[in-house]
C-alpha cells in the first residue's frame, strides 16, 4: 500500500487508521524540530474512515513528540467532498488540541492552499488565537516549502508530487504531465461497502448473500413491509456514514437503536450503489437498454436470456434481492410501492455504464427491465427455465448440486404466461424521469 509503513502491524492500536498512511514522521527540519506530515490525498471516503478515530490517532502520534518542538506539514491536495470531514468535526478537533499540543507546535505549513482553506480560515478566525495564527504559513508549491524548510527527509506523497508538477507546467505554459492512478489500498478484512461480491464471500465463510444485504432485508421483511413510501425516503448522511463505519469495522448494527425504518432501506440501496461493479454487471448494460425494442409479449423471455449471461454469484444475489422486492410490491396497498415504483428507485442502483453516468433516455429501459424482474419474479427466476449458464443439472459430485445450484433450487417454479407490460406502467416509469 502506498504510504503505509511496511513494518506496520495489524496489532497496532490504530491500525484501521494508520494503514492509510495519512500521518507520517518526516525526520527533522533545519532547526532540529520533528516534522509530522498530514496528507489529505490518502484520506479514504468518509464512510471508510472514522474521523473520531482519526482525531484520536493524531493525538496518539503527537503525544510522542509534543514535549519537544515540532512542525506539521499539511498537504491539502486530495481533500474533496467524498473524504472531507464536517466543519463540526474540525471545530471539535481544534478544541481537542489543548495547550499541551499548541505550545510546542512551532509551525504549521499548509501546502497547495485553495479557496476552501481561505473560507475555512475566516470561519475559524474567532476561535483561533493570534499567537497560533502566526504559526501558520502557506506555500503554493513544493519548491517554496523545501526552500523554507530545508528538510532532506521530507516525505511527499506521489499524488502531491504529480499535482505540483501539473501546477508548475500550467504556470510555465507546458502541457501537464500524464496522471497516473495511485495503487488501490487494500480494504479491511471486515469491509462491507465498496468491495466485490467475491471479496465478501471469501471473508464470510463462503456465504453467497452479503451480510449487509441479508441483515437489511431480514429487518425490513420483519418490520417494514407495510411502511408507506419504503425506499423513497432519505436518511441523514451522518447516520448513514456511522452505520457504514460500524459494518466496515465488523461491529454489530441494531437498527432498532435508530428508530427509523427508512434507515435500513437507505443502507441497502447504498450497499448496492457502492459495489465496484453493478449487480447486473457492466457487460449487461447495452443488452438491458434494448429491452424496449423487444415485443412486449417476449420481454420476460428476454429478461431470462440476459440474466443467463450473469456470473452465477451475481445471479443468486439478484434473485435474493428481487424475491424481497417482489414481496414488498405485494404489500403495495399499504406501502404504496408497486413494482413500477420500486423499479424507479432501484434501477440505477442495479446497473450503470462503465464510463460516465446513465443518460435520461436510458432511465426508461433500465427501470422497465427492473420492473419486469420484480413483477414477474416467479416466472423469470423459476427453476424449470432458469438460465442454462446457472445450471439446474447437478454440478457437484455424487449427483449432489453445487452450492450455487442449491441456492437457485430453493424457489419452486410457478407457471405463468408471458404477459405484456401495461401502458400505465410505462407512463409511471416516465413520470420519474
């Protein structure tokens, strides 16, 4: 992992934060003061990092040096809307660092400041003492920093180096150097969001249905089926991130503690949306867009054909989810969420293009395809005509079906005709554009 200490052990008390390499000790400056760097480009998305733990880790690191003079270098590049902590957190962080930390902090160098830093400074100016304010110095590029600091051991993240080169090239009228994507950081062993289905299976004793999906579906089946507007309501971003952090760190989540049935519904959608590849896969995107060109009486058959090309694991997870949404739609007299309404909510959480975002014109076929999966769940996922690629014939030895086949065989077939989609359903789908 880029930036991580190769000697860092999983037994480190702050391994979940330290592994990202956000904080580094970079030797001493020309005055013999210990230099600590803070790199925003190494901060993961907020739901993957407990900012309270980050604060505790920062204090844990500084406690080793605050008895002597020290310097902090803050590399601002890489801070964005996905990983930026809240203003409330920044305010509490400043208050947490009492005189013990501020007394021997001799300089705070801010590299590559932006307008955000200036706005932030004005907001926090009433809280910041004049004496502390004099310790802050801004550097627009690394050359200025190095000239001022004279620190040969300075550790600068590769991302910051590339950004600085780009700024210098633009300033001198040269084309910016080609950007290189930094190597991905490995997820935590307990990570639940933003990782592949295969990763979740490997880390959960071969369980095919991801834990977050199973827990939220089970909870909603028991307590939410008759909730009006289920899956239509939003939840506080802070609450969603808190629950994501709990799941990602392997901690239990009790939705009863939150007192809002819409929170597990939001968590379920968030889990699907943050899969590295959509549940219906990138490869199926163009095929799904063509569903509106298929004669209405043949659309269910076409859905079966498209699902036949899915990886088996994706098929089993999709079948589990669609079975639940079909149950939700059957309670639509209470929850007001029929298959069309559910499709408008889940369409873009199940499939999206590999490049860019889905166009408005793509919403109708994507929602229509999802509506068909929900409305005709029993026909599309029935055993006798299940996709050949997902094998109803036993694959295991001794005539025993392999685990994936056993999962598929859990539902018995229901003989339905292949009805056409009603005009009212199409109109309802378009209303949500």
